[in-house]
């Protein structure tokens, strides 16, 4: 996705730059072309204006001054008046001076200033210097007539030498046509109204400025213009750097005068004109960027969403729930989903098989444990009965057989592993009766049982191996002073059945290994006693239950059976035998119900 | 996943904000930035003596892209009238004001108060405080030097013959500070030449131009320290020869030049009014563009013009600015 984004952004950038370069080149070209066009039009207008001035000069010279001044003074004045009136918008004055600088005729008629000394004025000097040409001056103040308004007019003088005839004598004179500068400045002001840094100025062939929008700033040195260099340029477009600024200069020559109309386009004008396009392109790129981010998001979402859903269902599965594995999205992801689902189904099936096998294995193990007890005890009991019959103690043998019958009845218990505490105690009593006979009452047995516990579940044949151990290791070697006490009570929702003897006891090390290492203590009996019982209890009730062995050498041993107080019902029995282990929270309400029932029964 | 979503929203938000900023910039570009406005208050603003000044203002306004307002005023503005005009201009959105201070002692205090609202540039005035630096920047010619230049021209013309001649110094009531400076300059040169100096101040609100000129005592030389009294003296001299007095003075209008051209006035000292306008507006515009810019006093040049040099290239440019 990052690679896709980088490529897209790069393409966008390249596109943007190409667009900008193309737009800017085109806009620059347009600006130059429109400037050229404007300059051509302005140049044409200026040429027309100057031609009209030349025509006025020609008309005065060839149509008016041809008359003899002596005879035709009035005609000359009338002709000049007509020409002046026809062009008064653009003309300031028409005047004819003789070769001494004296005024011969002027229009409009106005009083001449006192000694204007025209022979020293530039237009007069130029005309006299090059008689064959017409001369356009640079703008200057007309210093010839006093019209009484106390105003000074800015004019451009067109002067030429003319031949004057006065009373038949011909002599040279100068014809002056003063053009109103405001006509030109107005036109130039109009084209300079563009407020984008671009401007136009007019200079003569020497670079003398005729019009410049910053004319006064230039003469005051506030602003600089490259007019002297530009005056040397021919018509065309030039690129130059002036005062640290890069600019395009377009030069247009004005016919007859040598004047140059100059258009200046600073490069900043191009860039300022491009600001809109710059903004536009950047905006398009930003919008494309926004779109790209959204598209990226949608595409990545479409790709990643099925993966996320699949991952979520797998995580739920791992957390122990059994969700449907998500199958969706593209073909690959659907295939992945199917594969995972199949795997989980196979795992489930395998797990069931393993659990089933495990249960069977446990049951077999319990059965094996039980079957390890029965032959062992049977051998002992039958040995005792044989011994009684042989000794003629038939009553005792009959008692033994009846006790053995009870013992086997409970041992059988219809094949159940779980029996009531009462039955287990009965079984213990039968066993102890048999053993007492066998050991010729060499020890005493007492039972101290809380009747409350008799209706709870117990594991079949758990007391017997403990009692067997108590006899074999505790009291068998003692002479008539051995005591074995069996107690049973309820303690914090648990049933504690304890077998205590006052025998030889065990060392601390022996106690530590008595429940963990079945190969360690095999001096007497079958050797499967306490370890078997402990394993059976823990298999049926869980690891927190089992046996507790307490012993002191020469003082005796106490072995306690700790099992949960689960009331004996058919349902609970079946549940326990199936391998279900009740946790503490489940046991509590069962125990509470049982207590309730006991109370009700008592009432 | 949440982090991813946050990055997505953040990216979209940043891009969205950039688009909005760009749209705003485009909109502003399209509508053009608001030009800053500068108002100009000078006495009798329609008078021809301000043509060059106004031309300078207009050129500077164009160069600095400033919106320029020249307030139309009458003669002899008082400090309170000037204050009212300035407040009006500020209310109409003027960001700065160029002002010719009205005569009167209360003007300085008033201008200081106004300076707290907008930048103020003084023109066409001597310093507000005698001899001390004003806190408000000023663009003006050196009136003292102009007075001195006028006196030096008299000395050039008459030399030792000045001794015993009477000199009448004319000034307008509203320009007392400038006139005072100009007079000091004259006295600096003529003080030891043995001339008899008299003074006359014209208050146009009390007496007409003709009556004022009629009442002037006979003098050999008349020195007008401002354009108004110079044109009045020139006009009177042109018609009535002013008892044969030779007129010198400070002028800045085409009328003043005309009287020089027609020999009614002998010599003119012309302050560069174009630059008074251009420099004052440039300085004010700079202070508006740059917050920490401190406006400074600007001193402009003056030119001594005589009839012989009236149409020189340099003087034609002065006439050009006056004719705008």
C-alpha cells in the first residue's frame, strides 16, 4: 500500500509539475503576445498621430506658406487658423519664425513672451542644423506665448526649415508645430493601467525619456531605467537583467521619429499571473491526495477486513469459545478460512477421542487399583478363616465369614466406585473385625463418626488400605497395647476421615515419601496402600483432595482422608464416576442443600 | 486498528485544512488584498501650490500600492477643525494620516493624541517645538536654509548696495513656524548688511489680498516666505509695480513661476514639493508595512530659480510636477 501511495503521489507530482510548466509557458507566451499586440496598436496610434502632425506641418508649408507674406498675410493666418481649429485637440500652437528668430505668424493668436530667444531653443537649433528633415523634440515646456493663464504647457515640437516669401524676397524660416504632450501621455497612461508590474515607456533614439510612468522618480534618482541601453535595441523581444531583476523587454520602433516604444515585463509579472494556476494545481493535487487516501483506505479495508475477521474468529477459538470460522473475502482468504475450519474440526475430533481414551484409561486404572486390593485382602482373610477352622474356632470362623461377606458386598457395590460414607465405614468395620480376629485382638479399634457425614459420597475401599497399614506398620508388633481409632467429621464443606494409631510411627523423611514413591516402603503388605488410595481420591475429586499423613517416630501415625462433601445421590455418583470433577463452587450449594435437608429431617 | 483509523482521519483533516487555506488564499488573490489607506490633510488643498505635492503623493501611492485620500479643505484650519477631520478620516478607515499642522499651541497636543490611534506624518511645517526635536516625524524643506538662500540671492544682486535698503518680509498667519525659521535664515545673511527690515503677516481671514498689499509700506525689497504671499506680491507687483519693490520669495505654484517669468518676481526659491509628497507617503507606507518601522524626519531639497534658468532641463521638471 505504501508503494502504491508513493507511486501515486509521484505520478501526481510529475503531473502537477508538467501541468504547471505547460500552463506557465503558455501563459507567459500569451502575456508576451498580448503585450506585443497592445504595443503594435499603440505604436500604430502614435504613428497616426505623428503622421497627422506631419500632415499639418506639410499642409501649413505647402498650402499656406506658399503665399507671399507681404501680400497674403491674412490668407496665411486664415489657413493656419483653419488647420489649428481642425486639430485643436492635439495641437498647442503653430508658429512660423524667420531666420532671425522673429515671429512671423502664429495660431492661436497670443502675445509672444518678452524675448523668448527662439534661436537658442532646441527645436529651432535642430531645424536649422538639418534643414532637409523634420525634427521631433523631446517633451518640453512651451516657452513662446503668454496666454495670461499663468499655466505652462508640456509639448513635443515638430520643427522644419521652410522657405518664406516676403514681398518677393525669399528667406529661410522655421515652421513649428507644437503637439500637446497630454495626447501622448494620456495614451501611454491608458496602457500603463495594468497593475501587474508590467509597464511601457517611450524614449527617443538616444534613450531620452519621452514618457515613463515613473518619469519623476527616475529624474530624482528614486527609480532607475535601462533606457539608454534599450534605445540601442532593434525591434524585437529581449531578455535582460536590470537592477537584479530578470525581465522581458519588447521594443517597437515608431516610424519617422526614431522613437522607441518599450514594453517591460518583469519575470515577477509572469509568476504573479501564475499564482492562480499554482493555487489551482496545488488544490487539485491536495484533492487528489485526499481521494488517494480514501481509495487506499477502502482498498486496504477490503483486503484486510476478511483477514481481520478470520483472525478474530481464530482468536475467539483460542480463547475457548467455539465460533464459526469466518469464510469470506477473496478466494485465497476463503481458502484459508476453510483450511483453518477443517483443522479445528479435526482438532476437536482428535480432542474428543483423546478425552474418551483418557477416561477409559482412568477407569481402567481405578479398576486395576481395586483389583490390586481384592486379591491381597482375600488372601489374608481366607488365611485367617483357614487358621480358625483348623483351630476349631467355628464361631469365630462363621463371624469372619459373615464379616467377609459384608466386606465383599460393599466391595462389589454393583460395580460402583462411589459409595456412601456409611458403607465405607461399614466396610472398614468389617475389615477391622476380620483383622482383629486374625491378630487375636492384639490391638483395640474405636470408631468416632459424626453421623452427619454418613450420607455423603466416599470412594470405595479407601479406609481399608489405611487400616491395613496402621495394623501392619503401627500396632502389629505391639503387645495388646495397640490402639487404632477411626474418626469422621465434616470440616468446611469437606469430609475428613482419619485413621490414627499409636504405633512406631515414621521419620520425617518416610512421611515425605509415603505418598509420592510407591516403590520405597514395601516391608509389609501389598505395597500399594497409601499411594493407591491417594491417587484414586485425586482422580475422582481433584488434586486439592487426598491423603494427609502425620507421624512422629514412637508416637504414632495419623492418616486423614479429605474428600469434598458431595451428598450421595444417584446422579452425583454417576457424574463422579464419569470422571467429572466438581469444583469448590459447585460443591458448596450441594453441601448447603444437604444441610438443609438434614435440618428438616431433624425437625 | 484504532491507530490506523486515527492516522487516516488525521491525514484527511490535514489535507482538508490545506484545501481550505488554499481556497481562502485563492479567494483573497482574486479579490485583491485590501490596500492600506492614507489620508492627507493640508490647508486649502485645492490650491495650485499643492499640485507638485499631490503628484508626488500619487506617484508614491502607486509605487507602494496605497489607497490615497486627499481631504478637501479650506484656508486656515484650526486645531479643532483639523482634529475633527482626522477623526473623520480614521472613522472612514484611514490607516495613517499625513497632515500639515494647523497653527496654534494646542495642535501639538492634539497631534500626539491622534498619533496614539494611527501613524502621523507632518508636512510643510517647521518643527512643532522651537528648536527641539518633535516626537512626530516631519517631511519638509529646510525653511531656515531657504530664507538664507533668498538673502544670499539679494546679496548677489545688490552686494554692498544693500546698505540702507528697506526689506519687507511677508508671511502668512498660518505658517508662523516656517516663516520664523525662514526669517532667521534671512537675518543670518542680512543682519549685518545695514538693511532696514520690517515684517508683515497676512491673515486671510481678516483682510483681503488687495487690501493687505495696499497697506504694505514702501520697501526696496520684498521677501515673501510662502507661496500665498509671494503670488499676492507678484500679482500686485505685476499690476501696480508694488512701489517699485523687487520681489524675492518662496514659491511652489505655477503662478509663482509665472510671476518670475513675467519679471514681477526677481528670484524664486522652490522647495521640491514632489519629494515632500513622495517621501512623506513612502515613509508612512513603510511604517504601515513594517510593524516595527520607526518613521524618521525627511528633509527635501529646494532650488533657486531665476528667469534665466527657468527653462533649464532640471527646472522644466519642477514645472512639470507643478503642472500636473
